[in-house]
C-alpha cells in the first residue's frame, strides 16, 4: 500500500532549503510522462481507481491504483510493473482496441529526495506540473494495515517540519481535467 500526501508549494527554492535543513538526501531528477486511461464501461473517477502508463526518463511502467481509504493521507493499493522499453505506444494501441481511451497525459519534472524519519524510510518529491505549478509529495510504503496510522502520523509530522500547510487531495489528472473544463 502506498501512503502519501500532496501539498501545494508556493516557493520551490525555500522547500529545497528546508529539505536540506532536515537532512533529506537528493536522489535524482526525473522527467515523467503519465498517460491515464478511461475504462470503456467503468468510471474510474466513481470507483476512485487509475490506470496509467508512466514513462520515467523514457522507461515505461504500467500502474494500477486502487480506491483510497478514507482520511487526509491517501492510502491505496498500487501495483506498478516495468514494461519493455519502446512498447508504451503498442500497449496504448492494444488498450484502445479494447475500448480504453486516453483521458490525458500529464508531463512533470520530479526531484526525488530520501529521508529517514524515526528509522523509517520516506520519499519526498518536488514536482513541477505545467501549468499547475509546484507540489511536494511525502510518501511511505506500508506492507501491513497496522502501519497505516504510523505512516499517517509520519507524513503529517514531516509536512509540518517542511512548512507544508496546503494539502492538495486531488490528483494531477483531476486538477488538469478540472482546469480544462473551465
């Protein structure tokens, strides 16, 4: 299960300074291209699911995200599998033949940081999504239900340490679709 919370960031440089102050370690920069699919007979917005092909620096992965559990922190099952490089377009064609439709492609630039909090590994990312701006995500992977409450507490505490106050519960896809419909 993935436990994460997304925050709006008004000053990316200031957040980078805070990350450095708390001892978060810069890992890498990535270019993401997430292509989200619409199911032919199932409304993923209603079921709170997602199916996408994510390309990270050109390397493709297929991801399914299941429905979220209730709460401020997003906790949901996630299955991500690597794909053979160069096959993303062919997978999209197969899905389109099966009735799936591309909902939207979301490009973003991501900075990945690693942080250890109370001897638990946490990933913090700083994302830039045009035209939405900057966002930070704090994420922990939990393998058992008993870890969920601790993960929520960790994420909230780290958010406070970084001065992240504006939680953004919507996905980038949801934000972009909402912006498109205006």
